[in-house]
């Protein structure tokens, strides 16, 4: 291994360390606790080292969001590709989406709630964002009928996000979550 290759590997390892530390800190204490000073202390590097990888907290959060979208895409793909009829596949994918968000609330917030400097819904979106949306799109393809598949997917995604976010924020009763999800799935699969 050349010196250049070793340096590139070490840089990638440091970057991964920063992202992992940010995720862990956000999940345990919330995104307000994630600062470059705090991250530098957590990973035992100076703040200038962090800034050599990321412009600041927003860029770190964007990197966390991209990583999270890749993980979400993998979980949705697993649910989507299990043998089932289209309606059951839709239910399985919706359940995987909800479980992901409930299991990792700070990660989900970085991906879809907090302001991050990422291009969504454009060809310039990072591949992981496109893959996560693509899994939802492919789930809905057999159910789309005459509807525009992209618009249908955006509507379904926003419905899942809205149900989840309103419930998590205490604006809808948690005990009715399963019922609301059933209603949504029934409307989308008929």
C-alpha cells in the first residue's frame, strides 16, 4: 500500500468516526448537543481536523442523512423483495419505514426533518437518497394504475412521514397509529 493510499484510508476512517460519533451523540442527547467542539472531544481530534473533513455541523448532519438513506434503502429493499402480493408488500415496506424511524429518531430527523444542504427530488441527489425513494417507487409501481408513479410515491412517502411525525410530536394519539396506517394502506392498495 502506498503512502497516498494509506492517507486516503486514514482520512476515510476519520470521516466515518466523525459521522458515527455525531449519530451516537444525536441519538443519546439530541441534535442540539452535536457541536464541532463536542465531536472533537468525543473522537479525540482537534476542531481543525473536523473542519478538514466537513464545513461544520450542517455538513456533518448531511453526511449522516446520506448514510441513513442508504440504510433505509436497504431495509426497504428487504421488505419490498420478500415474496408477497402488492398490497402485502406495501404493508411490509410501510412497516419497515415506520420501524426504521422509530428505532433511530435522531437519524430520521437528520434525513427528513432537520434542514440539511442536500438536493432532494433532483437528478443531483446523492445515490443513497435516490435509492431510498426508488424502493418506495418500486413498491408502488404495481399499484399505480393511471397515476403518475413519481407523484404517487411522493404522496405515499409524505403520508408515512406525516403520520409518523405528528404521532412522535404528540399531535396524534400513539394508540391509534396502527389504525391510521391500516386506513392509509387500504386507500393506497385499492
